[in-house]
C-alpha cells in the first residue's frame, strides 16, 4: 500500500517555521550528544523557528536491555539534564522545544521508567511530559506503557498532539492495521499540529527508497487525518535519528508534512544519513479556544 505525496505548496497563507534536528546519537553518551545538538543549532537565532523537535531518546541512544541498564541515564521530568537543555534552547531560540528521553518516576513499589518526551515553551517553562503509549519491543525491556495519547491546546500553536515513534504503529503489531489508534485519537481530539520524536528503524524491504518509503508509511498511518472536516490542516513534524546502534540501522527521513486532502503535502525532509537541522514553513491551524 502506497500513498502519493504532493510537492510543496506555494500558496501558504499563515506560515510557521517548524524544525527538526537529526543526527546519529553516540550510544550512552548524553553530554556528547548535547554538544552535537548545540553545534547544529548554534547558527540559529530567535525568529528562525517556532517549534523544534528532536528524536526519541535523543541524548542517550535507544538500545537498553533492562531497568538496571537504563537507570544511570533516566531523568526526572522537571530537573533532568534533557529538560534543562530544552529550557536553554527554548529561551535562546524563542521557540517551543520537544525532545525525547528516558524518564524515572518514584512509586511506592520502587522506580518506574518511561520512554518520554518533554515539551518546553518559549520562556523555558515545561508545558507537559508525554509518556510513550505504544512500546516497541526494545522499550518493553525497561519501560512502562504511558497512560494515554495526548493532545492539548497551546496558546500560539493551537491544538497540539504529541507522539513517540511506535505510537504510529498498530499496538504491539498485533492490532488490525486499519484500526489506526493514534490517528483516530488525534482526529477525535481535533489535533492541528502533530509533533513526533522518532527512533524509526530502517526498512529491510525498501533499501533503495528508504526515505520516501518511510515518509509514505507515516502518511498512511495518519491517513484518517487526511480530508477530515476540521477547518485548517493537520501538520506533522517528525524528527528521526540516523546511524547504526547495536546492529540496528535507523531511517532518518525527518520531515514536515501537511496532511491535506486529497493527498499529503511534503514540505521538506532530510536524507537517511544526513546530520542537519531542517526548517520548513507550513500553515498551522491555530484554532481559537
């Protein structure tokens, strides 16, 4: 099943610069990865982007085998190094910043771990922490399922939905493909801007067309949002990583895409092995509440 993508629209009325930061994280080296992200972003100034999204578990790498294995890298949602980094960059860039990290939460039965993402506003305030709802097999070794998908109204952005990688897939790859759990949730909640942190694995089936096959698959998984009856458009900002970690190769293909009827409009994307910041302008709904 393939879904044709339209080229970038030239008739954009209300535009927001939306950014992805794509790189290949050094496994288990958060400080080095933060330096990489800082270097990639240092050329940008306030006004260059409204929203910046980084990959899933951007600063730790992705492959961990147990709660004991992840524990040295797990962070508190309010005081961890990742949210501190996001706060600094949000203030510096005057932009919303979303980045993925492993979260630790205290409980009566001991620590719980989540594959999470923080969203920080332009002033550096933590807006929310999203915990990945659908876990990939690697996550299941150490992480709890998040309680629910999330969509919330944010002043200046509109109705914003958050997602992390496997959320786009059928639950545990066991649910029917056409249940579209994630997309139908965001259709029901009238999401206008969908921000997704990714550690999306490269497909073994389309090695010659890795980037476009990945983006087309994301569009297919979000197809219930195409042609909905809401005013305005749904825009996807998906920030993936690249590189190889513990024998697993990642797909890159970070992109900004409008889910317009009759087919999505791909505004811009990054190649599979490209280390770069993508900034693309898209028409974001910004509904009034």
